[in-house]
C-alpha cells in the first residue's frame, strides 16, 4: 500500500514538473518578438534539381559528424579496453602510466585537447584537421571507456571465476564464457551514455574548420541570419541521432540480459 501511494506521488510530481517546464517554454516563446521562417533552411537540407539535387550542407555535415563519431568510438573503445587492462593489471609502472593517461584526458576540457592536437602536435607532424579531430576524440573516449572497464572488472564477483576454474575451464574460457558476457552487459549502459556524449562533443571540431554539422550550421547562420531556426533544426538532428543510439543501446542491453538468463 505504501509503495502504491509513493508511486502516485511520484506521478503527480512528474506531471507537475512537466507542466512547469511547458509553461515556462510557452511563456518564453510567446514573449519573443520574432518572425519564424524555416523555409530558408530548405536549400541547406536538400538541394533542388537546378543545384544538382542532392544532400544539402546540413546533411553533408551530419554525415561528417557520424563518420568522425563512429571512427572515434571504434578507436577509443579498442584503446580504452587496452588501457583498462593495464589499470586492473598487477604491473605497477604500466598501471601508473594508464592512470596518468586517464586522469589527464578525463580532467581536462576536450576543447583544450583539440587545440593541442591540431595546433601543436598537428603542426609538428603535419596532421590534417580531420586526423587531429579523430585522434583527439578517440583519446578522450578511451579514457572514459578505460574507467568504465576498470570499474566493471574490479566489482566483478570473484566467486564465479573460482567456480569456473573448479570446473576445469581454462583462463581463456573463463574470460570468454563467464566474465565477458556479464561485463559487457554491465558496461553497456555507461558506454552508450559515453558514446552519446561523444557525438555531442564532436560539435567542438568546428573550431578547427572541420565541415561537420555545427560548422555547416555556423556557415548557414552567416548567410541567412536565421540563427534561431538554424540551431533549432541542428538540435533536432542531434536529438534524432542520439535517440537512435540510445534506443539501440537499450535493445542490445535487453538482448544480452535475455541471453544471459537463458
């Protein structure tokens, strides 16, 4: 009975919060003396036949954003697992080096990392903006993946490993059949959250003139002078992409949970 009353109060509180947010937004937009015109964005979304009939600058920028994000997630995840293994290892020097790496990339702004990668490292090694951007986002992602991996492995139930060894499983079999399925299931929610954050952080690459979504939006604003319409539409594109990623993560999480129960 107590749980039922609590759920009712939570529902009422949630509805009240939503109402307040909607009221604030409605009041804010009503007081805004601005004539909305989203039609000016049409050429930036899709070019008509006389201009070549194809994706506009926004969709081209979205493709660059997805490409950079995907590459950074792949490279960052692989590197993050390697660093995570060093963090949980017993060798002190490599563990200390991995800890320093994680602390540096987690505790400094990614924008500063991007400046260092592009203007300092990139100048020394003649790196393009795209390479410097992917490198920065990969290293940044790897630090968080490493910490997620470390936290999952450290809190793994050791009794299951002992039981698997008692059954005669080799260390490789224990890692593959006992540790990996459960670790992946536990890591997936924070990993998806990190990947969503990485996609949003890719907007910072506009400062080094990479033609991703945010950079193309800035170009559109300078031509159309329609900043509200432009940024609202760009926000919807980011919302759509990250919602798809989040839904995919929940789907995989349910699949892993179902297969583990079986």
